C-alpha cells in the first residue's frame, strides 16, 4: 500500500455536509454500547420513631441513604487525546498538576463534538490539596477532524521543575489518509459496524 500524498491531501476539501449526514446515520443505526458509570446519590428519607417512656410517643426522624444508580453517556467516544503538565514548586511555592482530556465524540443525536475535561490540582506545602475539575463540550472544527487524518504527535519534555507530556496535536509528518475527513469517516464506520 502506498503512502498518502501530502499534496493530494492539501488539495482536498472537507465535506461537512456528507460527514454530518453520515454521523447522524451512524448515531441512529449503531448498536455499540455507550460508556456507563456508577453514581451514588444521597437521598433524604423520614421514618416514624417511638420515643418517650414505654414508647408511647412517636416522632419523625430524618436520615440519609446512599442510592446507587447507573448513568449512561449520551455519546460515543471516537478518539481520545490528552495533555499533562506537572510543575514542582520552588521553596515554599506549591506543586501544581494540570491535565486536560480531549474526547472526540458522536452524540446520540448525531452531532460531532469535542468534550474537554480539565483538572488542576494544587499541593501547597503544609496545607491541604486544592482540586478543580471542569468539563465542557464544543462542536468539532476542521482542525479537530484533521486529528483523525494524522498520527498523534507524542511529546514529552522535562525542563527543570516542569514536565509536559501530550498527544493532543497531529504529527503533520505522518499522514494516514489521502483526503480531509477520511479518518473521521473511518472512525464512524468502525462505530457503525460495532
């Protein structure tokens, strides 16, 4: 099999209409399971309790119960990427750990979105750890679609107290497909055939 031509790839155009139509079809027809997770919710309940001498009186008592349930995502993950940075504080400065996970997803409605989960953990010297985690969704862009057409660029760098490790960017020297959007189409096809 011959290597894809970068010149042919650059001349190609991304057909958003075709990709979106195919994504909607895959979302309707796939039988692939979506990711699930166990969630525990606290539920407040009341009960009658006997009290007083010889249990002659009743009163209401409130208590909490952990109720487990299963949550199912409303999307399928087509591809994942990540970015991670560790910085060791100098002297009394806090250590900091930042991470971002990028999930390129097909929603149950057929939308193509990027789900970004960011987490920052701060470890102050002699104080409790602080953590912040956020998740957001945004529509896929042409740059996101290009990630499917190239191999991931794996990067690891250590400079002094800072370490960065990532595979979130495309390796523009390692083209996998001959035209824009082919990689995403193939990812959708794999999901469709699951």
